[in-house]
C-alpha cells in the first residue's frame, strides 16, 4: 500500500501546471492504536448534530464503527486541522461499504465540496449552507477488488478526479475556494479508509 501512495504523490507533482506542493500530510494510521484517532484531525456531521463514531480498526484502517445519519443527505466527515488551502489535492484508499469519498474546500460542516464513490457511480457535489447540490453523476468501470484509490486534484478553477490511477472526470469550477480536506461517507455507510494523502499548493 505504501508504494502505491508514493506513486500517487509523484503523479500529483506532475499534474497540470500547478506549482509543487508546499506542504503534504500523509496519514496511513500505522502509528495509531486500535480504537483511537490520530492527533490533528476532527470528526463532524452534515445534516445531523450528533457525530459518528470513527476509530482506527485492528487492521490500521480508519473505520466508521457507528455512523450517524439515516439518509443519503446526511454526511459523516473526517477532516484535518492542519491545512487550509485553495489549490492542491486529496486522495484516499477506500473500501466502500455503502459509499465513501474525499472532501475538499472544507469551510465548515455545512460548506464544502466532495467526490464520492457510490456503487459504480462517481458523484461530485457542492454543499452550501448544509444543502447538497449535485454537480456531476457519472457511471465508472470498477476493477473487481475490495478497495479503490480515489484522488482529486484542484488547481485554479479546474478539478480532475482519478480512480485507481485513471482520470475519470475533469470539471471547471468558476469560483474556486479555500478550506480543509479529508474523507466523507453518507448516511449509514460503514466504509473504511486508509493512506490519506493531502497536498497543499497554496
């Protein structure tokens, strides 16, 4: 898994014409005890006040042990406190049990963007004032394996989404924002996450 993360970090540096990342966070949970969470991260919730119970499992993966939310319009969020930026990338390895994805431009629990893998559908959405606005829904071909690598690059007003090393979506966002990054799962999803890599350009 670690070799794959290194490959993704090199690929990110070559993407588009963006400058090299000024700061990188790599979280593989290897040094976090089972039942705990790493320092420098927090959990939050969209559409419901009480937060889900997140913790590292016995296999050193981030797990949603007790989700909070019963509909697709409720989101369980796991976000770094360390970075707040407008251009860069976020990636994670996801074992989807329901759905799961990455989030970026996170201002607060009611304002951010996310890209989720929901079955064989890739969803790009914007959350504004707690209201979910789908921007793109696209069927994707998935390799027959239990986990997938999802990555989003955002440089200036352009977003590129990569799934298992293949570019599957490019989208222009007229007004790019500034915020944090992390991972997300909706409703009662019990997805697992590992090897989160966040690169901040500026």
